[in-house]
C-alpha cells in the first residue's frame, strides 16, 4: 500500500500555504500604502482649495 498521493498533496498544500503567507502581507502593505497616498493627496487638495477660498476675489 502506498501513500504517495497523500504525501504529494500534503506537500502541495504546505507549499501553497507557505506561498500565501509570503504574498498576503505584501498585498496588504501595498493596499495600505495606496490608501495613505490617496488620503494625503486628498488632504493636500483640500488645503489648496481652502487656501484659494480665503484669497481675495478679482474681477
């Protein structure tokens, strides 16, 4: 009786989980960095608009 299929499947699952543990934090970090950049650009745009609102109007 041979268990080669079980052993191969177990190693395949182990490799998949190991790869996911390597990739998942990098995906999350990229998402967080993108969100921070977008927030920073929105805040910069908001302060630019606020500064323009206080400027004197010209005709």
